[in-house]
C-alpha cells in the first residue's frame, strides 16, 4: 500500500478511500442511533436516515483522505524552499464536482419528498386527540370519546391518530421521540399531525421548544395499549370524571384536590410530597400551611385568602428568592371557583403534615 | 507636543510675519490611551475590534463552560433554571453578535485596505463609529447581568420574549444589543463596500482581487440585505413589550410566526455572514503554505457569491415543525439542498490546492487544513437536517446543537484562529510561538471533537436542546460527561493561544515584512505597517502580486513601481 501510494498516489487514494468507505458504511449502519420504533412513520424515517448516512460516508471519506494524504505526502522538508506544482485549476474537475453533488442532493430531495407524502397521507377514521401545552404541562382530551380529559396520553395500537395541537401561552413543541414526529404548538393556531402507533409500551411526551423555566421538566407519559385496553381506559376515565364531580360535592375532596394539582400542571414547578412532585422552579408547598399563616398575616389575609390570591395573582406577593412573571397568571380562567376552593383546601390540608 | 516658551515665541513670530500662513483643521496627534479612543486609522480600529471581540469570546466561553458543568451529571443543581436560561441566551448572543460577526469586521478593517493597496478605509470616521456602536452594544447587553439577564435564548422567540412572560429588562437589553451591533455592522458594511469598489490598487480588477476581499465584499452585501429585517423585528418586539402593540401576540390579532419569519430571514444569511470570511481566510492561507496557486480561483469566488444568494432563500428550513403548508416547506428543503453544491465546490478546491503542494507545516496551516475536515461534518449534518421528514426527529435536539457548533466553531472559529496565527506577525511585527501554537491547535482539535461529536448521538436518542437538567433514566449521562470534559479541553486550548499572544507580543521572534512568503499586498509593507500603509503602491498584475514582486527581485531587477520597502527574504 505504502509503495502504491508513493508511485501512483491517485490510484492508491482511490483504493484506500474505497476500503474506508466500506468500513464507514458498515459502522454507521451498525450503530443504533434512535430510540425504539413506536409508530408506522418510524421505520420510514429511520430508513431515510440510513440512506443519508450511506450517501454521506463517501463524501466525508474522500475529503478526509485527500486532506490527510496531502499534509503527510506533500510536506516540505525543512530547508526546502521550492514551490509546489503551479496548477491553477482544472475545468473538467470543477464540472465533475458540481454535477455529482447536484445529482446526489436532487435524488435525496426527491426521496425525502416521497417519504413526506407517505407520512402525511390522508387517514380513514382517525382518533382525534386535542393536545394543549401550557407552562409547563401537557393536557389531552378526546372529543369523540365522551370528551375524556387526561394528563397522560393513552393511545390504541394500530389505529390512526390525528393530534390537534394548541397552546395556552407560549410556543411549545409536542414530541414523542419514539414516534419520530414533532410539531410546534403556536398561539392562535391549531397544528395537526397524524401518525399510527405501532408498538405497545410507555414513552414520554417531551417539550422541544424553549418555553420558560420549566422547559426541561415539561414531560408527560404516553401509553400505547391494545384497542380493548384503550376502550376500557376510556370507560374508566368517563366513570371517574362523574365520580370526581360527585366526590368534590360529596366527600373525597383530597382525591379531587390531588387530581386538580397534577392536571393543572402545578406539579411541574412546585414540590409537594403528597402529590409526589419534586420540582424546584416555584416555591415548595410542603410547608405551605405555616407559610400561608405567616405571609397571610403580613398581607392581612387569612391563610385561605393568601393561597387563593397566590394562585390567581401570582405576582401580588412574592415569596423571598422567587421572581415575578414566572408563574402563569391565568389560573382564574382555567379553574372554576369551586375547583379553586377544592385546590386551596387540599393544599392547606396536606402541607405541614408529619412525613414518615 | 507641549507648548514651550520657545514654541510660543516662534508661533507669535510666525503670526507677525507676512504673508500670514494659517492651517485649518490641523490637530495635535493625541498620545497614549487617548490615541486609541480618538483614532480613525483602520489598523488601530481593527486591533480594537479584535481585542474587544476576543474579550467577548472569553466571556461567552465561560458561559458555555458553566452550561457544560450544569449538564455534566443528571439532575444537576449547580445553577438555577433562571440562571441557566440566562446563560444559554447570553452564550449564544455573545458568540454570534459580539464575537464571530464583529471579529470579521476586525480582520477586514485591518487587512482589506492593506490587501487591496489602499491607505485607509473609504470613510475613516464612520469606521470609528462602527467600532464604538459595537462596544456600546456589548456594554448595554452585559449591563443586564446587574439586573436580569435575558431568558428566551439567542432567538428570543415570541411570545416567550414578550413582557407577559419575561417582564424583566433582560430582553430589552438584548433588543438594544441587536440594534446597536446591527447599526455597527450596517455602517461597517457600507464602508467595506465603498472601499472595495473604489480603492483597489492599479491593475487589481475583479479577477485579481484576493479571495478574502471577495468574501468580505459578499459578507457586507449580505449584512445590508439581512439586517433591516431583524431591526424591524426587534423594534416590533420592543413596542409589543412596552407600548401595547400586538405584532406577535395572537390574543391581539398578531402572529408569533411573523417573528420567526423575520428572525430567520436575517438569521440564516447571518450563518453565511459568519462563515464566508472564514472561507476567505482559508483560501488565502492554503495556497501560501502549500506554495501553490489556489485551485480554481474563479470557481471559489463564484461559489462565494452563489452561497450568499442562495443563503437568502432558505430561511424557513429553521421552521420545519411549524404549521406551514407543505409546498412552502418543500421549496425550502430544495433550496437548502442546493447550497450544498457551491459549498462542496469550495471544499473540493481547497483540498485540490493542498494536492501536490510543497506544504510548510506551520500553525496557520494546521487550523486552515482542519477547517475543511470539520466543516464537511457540519455540512453533511446540515444536509441531513434539511431533509424535512428526518428533521421532524432532529429539530430542536442536541443534533442541531452539534451541527451549529461544527459549522460555527469547526468552521468560523478555526478560521479565526488560522487568521490570528497567519496575520499576527503583520499586526505586531513578531511571530507567535510555533510550539505553543501547535500544542494549542491539538488540544482545541481534540477538545472540540470530544465536546460536539457525541452531541449528535445525544440528540438522536432524544435529548432536546436548552434543557436545564435531565433525569438519570434518560441515558444521556455518558454523552454529557464526555461533552463536558471535551469543553474544558477546548477552553484550555483556547487559553494556550491567548497566552501565546500575550507572551509573543513583547518577546516573539521578529517577523520581518513577509515571514510566510505571502501572495497578497499586506506583506509588501512593514510589520506593523506605518500609518499610511504604503509609500508606493505597486501595480497589480495577477492574483498573487507579491509572488510577482519576489520573482522580479530574484531576477535582480527593480520591480516596477516599488522603491521604498525592502522585501524580506523569509525565514
């Protein structure tokens, strides 16, 4: 090889590049780049990725081979002051390296477009899921399935789903890495995205667009289940929603309060042991009953009034070390007065308890 | 000159004498730091630009290292989410608006007049104004450290950047930075355009202009084309925040997508604004150190212009996940692909320049030869991101972070360091240490690849960008730890070059006029050049005027049109 490189550098380079390219392609195909494939779009996108990698390796190898070979083989000896070959250019080479990349990118563009068309194809009888992003939680509701509302996303396997993505406040981005699809939630617009889950399992909905301090923690669970389990889950949710209303009216206020706490997304920012949340973006609520007494007194409010004001007008009073403008100020619109009362009672009842 | 009694007496005698001689507008040359504050000399302004931008580079680097420390382990608690978002926003903004874009203005200020054989820029006072606008932009922005840094990222997407979500003054400081540095770049660009069009040496037609000057001309036109869009956008954001307008607020009938279109109409050309001058420097350095003419001069110059033109037509590829009609996005996918072609032309021509050269292995060549190798990775990942079904997975992940750093660090910053090592002898009259320079290169090269190569994988496995922490169960710890270690190596490598500059500026070997046997006219004059640059400007007969002059000197003939400056025999 060494002798060949010295005598016929161009031929030696071609051989060396060919071998490196083959090795490179084997490596890029062997690496497991993506999370598991959980939608019918995933294999298509992964194949497209593989094709792109196969097309990229020879380009990379060629550039590296020529550059590396040149700096080793054409290095001037110390004291050698001679000039290199006075070559000013070569029109034929220029034409070649304009044409070949042009053909390559055109072919890839056409292939990309075909995959795109395939994924965006119209569906028959899709399950509609409304997705709403807010700082810093996701909410899902199923308008055709008895208007079930949920903070976890449950989907039946092998059925087309159409997501209609909205946001209550800033930009968010709805992304399930295992589905390979993501789309922005834009204020004032509804974004649609279609896919078909193809693998039973538990994944995460991730927010991919910087949306404020809780961006990193804005995650929700996705469960892909069998169609039977899905129907059962819908039925159960419908039941519990009626029960939930009854419980709030009748007795089990703690359960209703805890549900409100997670459904409204409070847990994304506030630590509360009873609701198993441990985020530190906003003030922790485990000592709330004592704090509410203390700060309420400062503001001439009862503890209940203090907590309620803190939810509806978060900037009216600031706990030391926390800043204005971080907590969304629209909970008065999101929550009904009854829900607000339930939440306040719940918060004051579970905070300050002795924890084992 | 202080006024001495003899001096005063002489002046009064002169005043009594007839005919009266009156000189208008002649001021005494200030000295010391005042000379720097009041200067309109393009070389001094260039040095001030380089000094200020490297200072910002170090600040931005410290911010980057804090980000990496926070992400080194899962559930990091080094900084609060608020501080983290501030660091992310300041790092991106600093590196782009206060380092890479203006550092080119610094190099161009110093070297464009020298390379085209001019004695200063076309508008010297305007030139000083551009520097001071930049300095005040940086001060206004860093002033926000004392109240509340911006928290919406360097892109400041509305409505997060609106007063409802970020009421503190940080975003306002960011807006003032964009306006001040934008004005600075705009007047600077007009100055470069006027200088390059009108002040070239005799004989320097468009086909004989150095490729770095071609790239600066293109950079300037791009700035003029792109900056008004962002200036309009940030003005609208300012009135949204403080004067009750609703340009970007959907509740008032505005549209947050408008911000993204305006931002990226500027933002994508900005990428080429940052990379084209690096391409220009490489096109100067490679032929000098390969001792061979540049391969395909016309192709490279044409590719520069083609990239700039196409660069104005690709902005929505940053918006592939927004609700935009598919036909529009397909257009932007195609145009983004097309850019790969002229970029490829450049890379192929550079490596063809090295082929069969007689290569001098000096530090500037190390940085210059690494650039095509690193940039090809950023270029390939760019093509992959332009395939928009794949972009659905990769958008807003660490894959994009890796891509932007391969382009901006592997491309622009390696180009900046190549330029620093190449031109330092001209600016200071002294050589940088080769040993320390090469060591710095290797530490930077290894550190850079360790930091950013693994970030591709982190992104592909689902790590979104701009997150302040991640759970251990996500499985990204290994990638992030490697990245953090790499970033500190990279920092050490950069500091080695900083030390090299500080030591060599006083103690470096004397450089002489032309230590590298350069091709272009800046090597014709002394190091550092006198205030008027050239006593006599030679007539230019090719792309490599210095090679012509050396050849004539070798033949023993006095080169035409040159008298004053001796030509150094090299090292």
